[in-house]
């Protein structure tokens, strides 16, 4: 039985999942020990810009992994 995805598809898929996980890790933090004190670190570049762009890149990578098909020559050589 032939699988729809090749090994390369799964590798790209895992890379996309890693990018999404990295994006969520970048969003962590910035809280304050005392809830009455405002901490402006929640609005820094890493949490507002970098982390969402990293997550978006991960989702695009996963979409690419799903849509990518190997060339005919690659399939015959395996």
C-alpha cells in the first residue's frame, strides 16, 4: 500500500510543528509577580511581532508539506 505522504513530507511537517511550538514559546512570559503592578515587557517586539510571525511561518510550512508532491523522477528512483 502506497502512502500519500513521503518521508520528505513528514520531515517538512515536523519542521512546521517545531516552528509553531517555537512561536508559542516566544510568547511566554512578561507577566508581573504583583497583579497591581503593570509590566510593559508584555508589549515588546518578541511577543507582539516575532512570535506571531514564527507561528504563521509554521502554519505556512505545514500547508506546504501537505500540498507538496514529489516529482515523477523521485518516485521512480525509490
